[in-house]
C-alpha cells in the first residue's frame, strides 16, 4: 500500500517537489558529490548556469512582479527578460 501511495504522489512533478524540498536536495547532492567525486555543488553554481529561456514563464512572471514591487514601478515581463539577458551568456 505504501509503495502504491508513493508511486501515485511521485507521478506528478508538483508532488515530487513537495516530497523532496529543493534546498535539502541540493544539500544532499552536494554532500554526495563531495564524498564520491571530490567536488561540491552550490546554489550559486546552479544559478550561474541557468538561462532565461530555460525558466518557466510563470516563474518569470512572479520575478517580474517582485522586481516591479521592489523598484516601485510597473515593469513589463519583457523588460525583466531583457534585464536578465544582459547578465547571461545566451
């Protein structure tokens, strides 16, 4: 019964993310890589490799809203994408 319940939850990405918190996963992965391969992984290393076109449009929208709120102005999603592209390689 437990296996069937796990399989049902694991079948949806939203459920997977609730089963394994991202911060804990990165911490565990980094420890595993350090012990088994001699190097670790940080969130900054992951962020350095992200590209705007790899991000979910809903996430970009939320980031745009946060940026607008912090800046005290109404930026469009395009402006957020443009500003993000300035700092990326692609």
